[in-house]
C-alpha cells in the first residue's frame, strides 16, 4: 500500500510537470503580447514550478534507492536537497521580479488587459487543477511541501492578476501592474524563507520542528530503572523520519528489558530508529555496562 501511494505521487508529479510547462509557455506569450510584467512574472514563477515539480519527481525516485556502503543512511535526504534547490530558485526569481517591477513603476506603460485576463484565467484553472492533485500529499515531506507551495502561491498570484486586470481595464491604472508584482513576490519570499529555515535546520541536524528535547528526556527518565539521560541527540533525515541516540545510566542489570521498554516507548512517540548506550550506576560517561 505504501509503495502504491509513492507510485501515485510520482505519476501526479510527472503529469503536473507537463501541465505547468504548457501554462508557462501560454503566460510568456500572453505577457509579451499584453505588455504585462505581472503576467510575465507569473510565467517565470510557473517555470520555477515546473522545475520544482521535476526536481521533486526525480528526488522521489532517488530517495527510494536502498542504502549502500557509500550512503549508509540511504538517499532520503535527496528530497530535502531538492526542497532547498526549489526554494533558492524561487527566491532568486522573486528578487529579479521585484527589480523589474521597480523599472515598471518608474516607467508605467499601457497593457492589453483582454489578453492579460484570458491568459491569467488559463493559469488560474491550471494551477487549481495541479494544486488539487498534490493537496493530499503536501505534508508528507519538505520536498512535496515546497512543491505544493510553488503551485499554491502561483494560484494566488493568478487571482491577483485577474483582479488587477479588471481594475486596469476600467480605470487605466497601469501602475497597478508592478504593484501586484511586488505583492506576489513579497508573499513568495515570506513563505519560502520559512521552508528554507526548516530545511537548513534538518541539514544541520537540528531538532525537527514539533519535537521537544526536554519532553523526550523526561519520558525516558520516568522509568524507575533510569538514573539519568544524557548525550541525547535527535535528528531527521527528511523532516519526517525521526532518529535518536543517547546515553542512559541505569540502576540494575536487566539490560535487555530496559532497552526493550525504552525503545518501545520511543517507537510509540514517533521515533523510527533509536540507539541507546547503557551505563551502569558506577560508570562514568566513557563506560558501558558489564554484561
């Protein structure tokens, strides 16, 4: 069932790549014909969407490779690397769009709003469809989360362009074109930075979001055979799968039972793998229990 779910996601990603490429080409042509920077900006954003989805697709393929002698943890972090690439590209495009918007703000020009609106509606419905495909999988990992963010933010930018198009059509406020461009770019930057920070924290093997180190320590120390827990480390390979290693000083010699109970508790609390080094009450931190 789990493998079947992975295959479905990959098919959805592959379809979304082709679909977004069509939207991108349409918006580039429409933007050049209409003279709308906002539409061209949305096309560039859509192009980054296509790249994000393509990267996500290949990253999922790579992440399923079994671990080997070179990569003993496996390839799960390939999706995390893809997430960082996606966000960096998106941020770069956003800042480029802002610079172009400043030029348009200083030298506003008339825009063919009919072409602009037609293409914007095509982009909106296309992004709605793609977002619906990926909606159920958006929380599986950071890679899919960033890919969904690409599509979701582009959907909102299409709505903004449509609203702006109607206002310009009836009031000839051409300055709104660069203004909506700034709004779109600002939103993308704000959302992207959050995912980038989360991705970097995982790469740096920081505590994953939602995990409380003190709470985990307290859970283990509630066992009556545990004297104390130290050298506690928690990390994730992909933002979803949790790993733990720690030293535990115990009072007693039923080591197999101690390990079984502690590992069982950690498994119930979402830890995929745990490594626990037992120390006897008389040992220092460089000593292990005598079996």
